[in-house]
């Protein structure tokens, strides 16, 4: 589920360089914000699709 670079979050070095705890936390925050934004986009598309199908069903019920 998580990208392979996520396993570096617990390490004190990244490509041989020292990484501060703050930098690690900022990387995590950036990743999770990006994930949240992607999920919100998908949820909005899903809601729109559901609404469209409900409208189509409603129109078919009125036509019948």
C-alpha cells in the first residue's frame, strides 16, 4: 500500500545523509496529504457517478 521509500521513515540516514526527525515527519505529512487529496478526488467522482445513476433511475421511474 505504501511506496517503497516509506520504509526509510524510521531510519536516521537517507542515501547516506543524516535526516532530521522534522524532515522525516514533513515527508510523512506530504505523503499523507497527497494520499488524502487523491482519495477526496476519487470520492467526489464516485458521488457524482452515484448521483447521475440515481437521476437516470428516477427519470425511468417517471417515464414508466
